[in-house]
């Protein structure tokens, strides 16, 4: 029974990442670019996300966080410091975001 439970947990965890990536891709607005993503935990249970991203505007950042919250799959959003960089092409905002994703199969 213990071995069967381990196999079931591994199978459930393996399915979590495709569901997570689908949820994440649907939540990212056009003005945001994800630079890096790190996950901790998983195995069919909620896992923590550490995201570094860039956005064109503060509104793009707000829209992304709102969309994640509204999905019901992301919780505990914490926005880190937002750094604005000016260039000839316009301004760019770099930021970090942490959240928890709960897979729903």
C-alpha cells in the first residue's frame, strides 16, 4: 500500500506542472514578460512560485496580479520592489512576484 501511495503521489505531481503552466500562460497579459520562474514544493500539492518579470506599465503588473487572484488557482501574491528603467524605447519596470499555485485536476 505504501508503494502504491508513492506511485500515485508521483503521478499526481507529474500532472501538476502542465496544469500550472497552462494557468500561468493564461494569466500573463501582453505587457508582461516573465524573465525567470522557480518553483518549490509540488507533488500534487500547492507549490510556491518565485517569479522575476518585466512590464511596460504599472497597470500591466496590476492586471496580472488581479487575473491571477481571480483565477482561484493562485494565492498569497506578494509583489516585490518595482524598479523603473528609462531608455530611448520607453520605460520598463522590473519586479519580483511570489505566489502559491494550487493545481486543480
